[in-house]
């Protein structure tokens, strides 16, 4: 689950709520990554590893995958009745 290729930057604390809602409601999301790739997958849960890096666990056609939160550019729920629309995550850092 660890991605040691770059120092982890926590996302904005306010935006974390959208990820939790997506997981609680089991939304299928259009996921946009900072590398430009895009795919659809169901939000399952958020995780934290021993290095305090946070991840979003997604379930797609090829199984479960954990995406480090600072690799997420945006998420968009695909349900017509979703409680929110597209949320841009990239560049939003949580300040402690």
C-alpha cells in the first residue's frame, strides 16, 4: 500500500469528508489521477498506513486498489442522486 516515490502531502481536511461520504454511500466514482489517467470504481473505505500516508480503497473491474490521496486530482460520483458533484482534490493540502 505504500508509495515511497514522493513525500506524502495530506489533502485538505475539508475535502476528506467527500471521500468518507462516497465510501459510506458506496458511490461509483469517476476517478481522475494527477498523472492524467481516469477510471471508474466504487469507493470502499479510506486507510492510513504505518507511515501516516492516507489511501482511498476502490473496487473496480480488476479488483481492489488503494490510491494514495495526494495522487487524486478529482472525483465525480456517477449516481444521479449523489449528494455532491465533481470535487477537485489536487493541490489542496491539509494544514495542521
